[in-house]
C-alpha cells in the first residue's frame, strides 16, 4: 500500500496535587534514607575505631618519648590497644549490632528502591512518538494551519483506538452510506485511516508509515507484498470512498485502477509534471504548497513512470492505467536524472517530509 503515511486548569492541579502523591512510597523512601545514613555512620564508626585507635595510641607513645625513638616501644602501643578494646568490649558489641543493623538497612533500602522503580515503570504508559488518532500532524488543503488528529490514546497498552475508529467509520460510510462522515478528516488523516486497514492485515510499511504503525501495540507486520492482501467488497468500498475524498482514483481487488476514472487521463499527468517542474526549477518552489502529500508522491513518481520504472503496490495499478506509461526498468537506481530533475525530486521530498 502507501509507503510514505487534546487543559487542566491550575486550580484543578492545586486541588488534586496532594491526592496524587503516593504517601506510602514517600514514607518508605524517607525511612530507607534514614536507615541508610544510620548504616553509613555505624560503618564509619567501626572502621574509624579499628584504624584510628591504634594510630592514636601510637601517636601518644611517640609524643611521650619526646622525640627519642630509643625510648619508643612499639609493644607498649600494642598492649594499650588490646587493653582499650578489652575495657570497652561491651560498647563494641553495641556498635557491632548497630553496624549489622546498618548493613541490613542498606539492603532494605535497595530492595525498596528497586521495588518502587519497577512498580513506577509498570504504571507508566508506553511512550508513543505518534500520540493522537492516527497521529501524524497534518496540513489542510490550503496549507494555512496544522491540525492534530482527534482520538485520544488509551492508557491500556493493548488498546487499539485506531482500529476502533476505522471500523466505526467503515460502518458509517459503507453500511449506512454516509460518506460525509469522512469530511471532518484532512487528506493526511484520510491517508492514515486508509492505510490502517492494510496495517490491520499485517502489511509491512516503509517510510513514515513504518515508524507510525510500529508504535502501535496491535500492529504486527507480516506481509511484504501488498498485492497478496485480499480486500472484501465491503473493505474495497470503504477504501474507494476514502480515496475519492483524497482525490485519488479507485482501486480494484487486484490493485488496478478503475478505468472509468482514467479514460480522460491521456498525458495530463505528464503535462502537470513538467509545468510544476518548470516552476520549481525556476525558483518558485512554493508552488508545491498547493499539493497534498499524496499528490506530491504521485507527482514525484510520475517522473519515474515517464522514464519507464516498473512500480509495485498501488502505484503499479495507478500507472498501468495510463496510456502513456510503459514500464520496462525494474531498478530505480539505474534511472538517470538530470540536475533539474534532481532539484525537483529533492524539493518534493522536502515538502513530503513536512
């Protein structure tokens, strides 16, 4: 298929802020921090005593010697150290218990911290670079403003608001015959809705549509060849209704374009191509603002079609219906483009990516 496709007031926040705090988690963290500090202090006490006491006694005896090293007896310092630890044995037992409690508190803090992080990560919704209904921001036909799509994403990771909207629209348009239900959508949104049907069937996209649909939890791309995807009459009727709103020709199940819509297409595409190309090459690139992304895509590929490139997907059916088209080149990279044609293609790609 196509390979390129809602304020909380401050007062409300003030009222709900305290209610939004997880007080149990806060208390856990405070207790954990206190225990951790206690453990660190206890550890420093033990380590300080073991290292510091011998140094103190050694310094004391060295000081008492008056600088006469011959009067300094190292064994005296050792005996005083032993005596110190024996006399204060009962205190060291208490300190040792505090030390053990400190280690336990540190481990407890780590467990609480890890548990909190895991729960917090589970509570957060998945980041979605394409939030919105079918959520690529689009530009209207007159390119005067940018609109966002209208359906909110559910916090449930397995929800599929795009599919829900698609099937509701299909019922409105096909079953109820209300094609006006499509009027509220821009052409870019129509493009996304149309391709959502193919995404549901597992088509593997490229370009902007690839990243868009891969961000959806319900999408699983398994079909590389769009031509193998079969459409029911019901689905085909919906696709054609959408394409009509987009200003595109209808398609049949085999991907070909309805001849009734192309009987008057003898070279008009080529005339338009060269007129627009002349404008762009001569510095009037803004002429491309008058075209939707889908029309720009067709315009760009018309250049390759004129040179005989063999297309696949919907473009295959579209260009095969043109009396001037004769596909005979399968490798697009082998098609030489003049410097003017390269400028034209690059300009269109720039507008397509906006």
